[in-house]
């Protein structure tokens, strides 16, 4: 169930340099290419912290 929530979601940011909407795969690419792996050794930990600090807001699309 958690996997579906993440794959059906987009993340939105209004932070300078991160503005816009991203898919799950784009968030993984952002993590892979820009994040300090010593500070955030896992993608899930980084994503949780980005949501908790309101750097990114998760938007889940609900389908009927």
C-alpha cells in the first residue's frame, strides 16, 4: 500500500531552486544527483525529512 501511495503521488515545492512538481522517479533522481549521502543515507529517510520540514508537499491523486 505504501508503494502505491508513493507512485500515485507528486511532490510540490516552492523553495528557491526546487520549485515545481515532481513524480516519484524524479524525486529519486533528485536524491541520487544532489543529496549528501552522509546526511541522508537512504532515499526514504531524505523524503520523509523533506515532507516533515515542508520543503516538499506530497499530493496524492485519488482515482475512482
